[in-house]
């Protein structure tokens, strides 16, 4: 699916709609340049899952865990030195666990991610306009994608 948003609130609203459609074990790969709106998307997503604290935006930490209706694993691969760092924190356990993983800069670690996943590609169109393309690879995430109501 392809959606244009006109401001961060609309991107957060779209992310809430995606969050309503996912199942435990979902993996959302976020792609897009710095300032595209990846973290903004995670904020809306976590809100919908009733995360107990707001999602932080600085990109210094590889993984933050939020507790909500499902555990939320927020990865940011921006400063990752190599995929071995993912092994160091046991990322596989999170990707294959019963929470929901969202990975910023997922294109940098694509080979380390399970093949069945949802991709959210965010493109900067104008100051407040973004184009989001959401697609799924694999049957599990295709099913979740089909449930998004927007
Ligand atoms: P990233 O994590 O991709 O680097 P952020 O979500 O941290 O990006 O930042 C996106 C910035 O763009 C925020 O300052 C946000 O307010 C702004 N913005 C403006 N329009 C939009 C939009 N339509 N969707 C998302 N963010 C937007
Ligand atoms: Mg970010």
C-alpha cells in the first residue's frame, strides 16, 4: 500500500493503524533517510500498543524495549558497526520472539533479518509531506498487511 501523509500526526495515525493489524512476532523494517519519519512512525505504533513510556528519538542506542499490550523492541541500526553487534545483544531472540520488533535503518542489516517481514519505506516529499510505501515479504506479514484499515 502507498500513503501520503501531511504532518507527523498523520504518520503516527497510520502507524497506529498498522499496529492494530499486527500479530505477536511481527517485524517492521523501517527505511528512509535521516528525518524521514521512522522514529515518528515508531511513536505512533507504540502508542497504539499502549506503551508505558513515550518512544525516545535520539539514535544512539541499538535497542530500546517498551512494555505495552505486546513487548515492543525498537532497534536503530544507524550507528551499528556490523551485524555482529546484533548477535552480541541476542537480536535473533527478539526477532523471533512474541513481541513486535521495529527496526530503523533496516536496509543496513537486511541480511540479518528474517525474510518474512513488513517493510515501511518513508520518502521525504516536502517539509511536512511524506510518502510511505508498505509491503510485506512472506505469508505472515502479507496477512497482517491485508488487515490494515486506512
Ligand atoms: P527519522 O527517525 O527517520 O530520522 P524522525 O521521525 O526522527 O525521523 O523525524 C522526522 C521529522 O520530520 C520530525 O521532526 C517530524 O516532526 C517531521 N515531519 C514533518 N512532516 C512529517 C510527516 N508527514 N511524517 C513524519 N514526520 C514528519
Ligand atoms: Mg530515527
